[in-house]
C-alpha cells in the first residue's frame, strides 16, 4: 500500500542535507509552508540554495531561515520589501548570494525543469541588464533570451487538502508556485490542512496529481486564515 | 500651473479601459484606477499572484490572507473569478492574452522604452518582481506617473538613463500635466491640463513633441 503521509513535519524533512537546493512555495505569506520551514531550521542543515519568489517577510518562514544563516544563495524575483530586514542585513554583510530573476521567467524556468525541457527562449528581460551575457535569438521578428531550467533537490509547498497518494488541491492565492515547484523538485514535500481518504477529492478538481508529490504531512494550522500580512 | 491629482489621473486612465478588457494594475498608483472603472462595464482585473476577477478590499476584520493581490494586500474575488498557478498567470501576459497593464515608472522614453524597476544606485537592493513580464507581455502598456520629478526633471526622456525594464513596450503615458502617445514615431501630446501650452510642455520636458491633430512643435 502506497502511503506518502508522514507523521510530522520533522519526519517529512528528515532527508534534507547540507548544501541542498530547496524550492519553497508561497507568495509573500500566502502559501508559505511555515511549519516545514521550521522543521528544516530545527534539523540544523545549512549552506542551502533557496528558490522562492521573495526573500522572506518578517520573522517566519524564509526570513527565519535567513536569520539563522542557513541560506548560501537565494534565487528570487523580489527580495526588497518593507519587512525583509533579515535578507537586507545578510545581503549587505555579503553573507548571501542573490540571483535575481523576473517573476515570469522564474515561473517558466521552474516549469521547464518539471517538463524536462533543456532551456527556454523568453522575451522577458530582453535588452535589460538581467539579460546581459545571455544568448539572444530573433524568432519571427521578435527577440528572445535563452534561459535555463531551475530544478531542485526538494520542494516544500503548502496545499489545502491531500491524500495518501499525494494528490493536492490548493486554497485561493496560496496556490501560486506550488503546482510548478512540485513538478521541478526530485522530492516534493507538501504540508496540507488535512489528509483525506483516497477518492474523496473529486478527480476533476485535483490540481497537482500525486505523481509529482513524494511526502504529505497534515498540519491543521495550515488552514488558518488569519495569518499576519 | 494646473496639475491633475492622483485620483484625477486614475479616473482619466479608467476612461480608456473598455468593456471586456483583461487588465493588470501595477502596485502603487495604478491600483487607484480600480476605484474609477465604470460600474456598467465588465472589466476583468488580473493579479499576477494567481487570480482573475479581483474585487475590492474586504471590510476590516474580513481579511483572508490567502486571498491577496500582488501588493500583498487582502482583496476579494468577484462572482465568476478564478485562481491559477504562477506559470499560467505569466502565460496570460507573455502569451498576449492580457489586454492592458498599467504601471508606474521612473522614466519612459519617447519611443516607449520603460525604466521602472531599479534606480541603479550603489547599495540599492535590486528587485524586479513581475515588472519586466508585464511591461513586454500585455497588448498595451500604459504608464501613470508625474511628468516631472520633485527636482523638476522630466521623466519623459529621449533615452532612459535608469536601468531598462523593457524596450519599446509603452504605448501611452498618463501624467499629471498631459497625456502622451509614445512609440516608434516619438511622442505625441493627446491632451494637456487647462492653461498649459505645447511650447511650455516642450520646455518642461526638453523632448520633441508632436501635438495630435496639429503640426509638430520643436
């Protein structure tokens, strides 16, 4: 019997080692798998490469990982926010490497990895400093920049509901990067508000099919609506 | 000199958004446009973090922090709205499905180049977000900005000196003093605030301006 459910967050992240690349879902705080990140911090590993849209907000989640100096490099689109003080401090102290990627290119490169593509040609960034040194091609009169896929050893994502085969449904704008990161990581770990019986998720509404998910852990608080902004 | 207020600018942009348009309003000043969209028009607001059919902010106390916009503010979803993941969201832009995006700017060139993501100052942390994808992806990119900086320097320029967001992507500029079309043929003044002349506008901006329906002023 295949059962991908794990007893707790610590067990779910137990295979993550020093130096791992880890995609983390979430846009701002929506969809941020806070309890999985806390478990990763408790596990004590460092030298991580983190892929997330932002570089942490406030004190929880990615911000806490940076505060604890576990992150060697971050790949993100928008690191500068009013409450991103832990990233600011680490960056100014030269303790963290930043690869800045336009948000749509970030999504497309993650999706390309999950789909097994060798590279993509994207119009975004053409003629800007973020395309400097990159191969450019003109196709049907329009200019495109060559960008390579972004894959990772692990993805930590948050969904509303899952089952023991790893099928997932998300909640509102907490979906964001979850479905594409699940496809791009060798091992995807999903924290879900509740694990339901096989067959109780309508197959017509499954967003991430279980083939893309290796671990599921139920964290009841994941359904909390009143998260701080 | 007369100047349009930020709300007047937002109302002016809203006039030009037609029934049935799929629209992304950028963070900051452009979000004000939503307040002036005519009730009788069905206009679909997209937010790049994965929703279409975005509604106004909820009442205080009704916030759901898993229902937010790209500025990470709590919003609502209108009947008929939908959620989707990030790759689909940016395919809506890059794939040419989004009709209009409205963005703020540091500078716009008379040929429609946009600079709005980074001042390039040493020590400034660069952050691009979805700006580059929006600018080049939407069928039409409108910019909303004050025409002059606080120091009186024109933000409508011959060539952008700030780091570029996209090349030749802006089609129209709504400023506090005038509305311009920009593009391969240069800048054309569509309208001006009362009391302003084309000569004065040329002096303020220092760029060559054509006047819609009239001969070009140097």
